[in-house]
C-alpha cells in the first residue's frame, strides 16, 4: 500500500512540474515584443538610407547667394535638429580652403559653382558615391555616371548691360569686339568665378579664342569676382558685363537696378552647381541627409526663388528664363576640365 501511494505522489509531482514549465515558457513568450512593436519604436524623424537616428552636426562649404545658403541651413536644422556649420565663399575660396585643410579635413559636404572643378575633385578620388533622394527627377546630366556629383541647382552666364548706358543690346559674343563697344566691357575674373571659368572653357573649346581676344583688344577689364563685376556695370563704370552670372542679374533687376540680361544666340554654358560628399567627411550620415534635403520640394523651391535653375525636372521658375529656353553650347566637360584653369588665367593675361 505504501508503495502505491509513493508512486501516485511521484506522478502528481511530475504533472505539476510539467505544468509549471509550460506556464513559464508562455510567460517568457508573452514578454517578447512582436515584430511590429519593435519596428514602431524606431524613430524616423531624421532617417538615412539605413534608417539611423541622426544627431550632431554637419559641415558644409557652399557658394553664394548667401540668402539661399542661410535658408537651406535653417530649413535643414528645423527638420532634423542637426547643427550646420557653414563656410560661404566663392568657388576659388572654397577650393583654397580645402587645400589648406588637406592634412586635417573638416568639410562633410562641398558645393561649388563650377561643374569642372567638381570633376577635378572627383579625379583626385576625394568624393564618395551616393544616390540622393529624388535622383530619378534630377535634370539629365546633372548627376554623373558614378553618382558622386549632384547638380542641385545651376546658373548660366549671359550679357548683362546697363540700360542707361546702352538702352538696348542683342549683340552676339563675337560682335562685342566691335568698335562701338570699345572701353565699356567687363568680365568677371574666371579665376575667382567658377561659372565664368566654365563658360570661358566651354566657349573656347567650341569657338576658339578670337572673340575673347577681340574683346580684350576692345578694352575689356576684369573688375573682380561676380559681385565686383556686377557692381561695375550697375554703377555705369562699364556698360556691358560679358559672361555675367544670371541669377545676380535677375535679382538686381527685381530690386529696380537699370539692368537687362540676355543669352546670345551662339549659346552659353549652363553650369550645374555640384554638391558632393567628401570621402574624409567626419559626419557621413549627416552629410547624406543634407544632400537628400537639397533635392527636397522645399529646397528646390528655394532655388527657384533665388533666381537659380532648379536641379529637378519637375520644378520651374516664374521669375526668370527656364532651362529649356536658354540657347546652350554643347559642353564636353572632360575637355573643358582640362583647359579651364589655363583658360581662366589667359583671360587675366590678355585683359591687363
């Protein structure tokens, strides 16, 4: 009898232990969050391609216009909380700063006003490949085959003239060497202005030096970078600015300055303004987020409002001539890159 009771007690204990084990396993399973719960806890306020939460800062070097740069910085910080440290300058000043900091790189994102200078940096293997947001909407040719240069905006150069000196003007580039325009011509310094440098390279590659040499013989001067050159024609020191950056002209005209701009029939260079992420960027994820932001609806409208050409095909300007209406020189950027620096230097030589 005692043997039977002992056996029954053993069976009861085993059943109890099994029940407890099942309950413990169930409790452990219940304590695990489901996949959907886990996913919902990931913040997407400032996502990157890897859906990382961003913080800290990004350092950006970018050219004028200053108002556009300020708006982009403020908008990016408001959307992401990321601090933006900015250096604003001409393309020449930005390139000089990059060279000075080569041993101790600082910049995450660099934006230039010269596509050929961007290609030169690419040739030195200093920028990384990335596919930005809205890449499928970027203007054809404004993102390179390796996805390292991103033309988020563009400018063109034209002939800007003071209507109090010359009431009306439609001369072609070569015609500006005519006697009637003697001593009233200026050109921005192409060693300081990336847009002017690329135009000179594109024009010379297409047509040779005759037109520029004729203008130089006609007394063309080099007052300085874009701002100084525009000031010379605005004040009437000269009557005509050759290869003046168009967004500056449109902005000045809107402010009531006595200026007009046109693009000669021989064509001009539309110059995408490349943004790039440096391989030495200390804040790579923030840099990628900043480049994404450049192609957002918000920034592309800022670009149009600043009288620049937007980098996306679905954004248009109502305050200036749009891309499709501008007569263009067909650009061979590789050849232009090879001659750009020497051509810029030659302009200064023949005009002094």
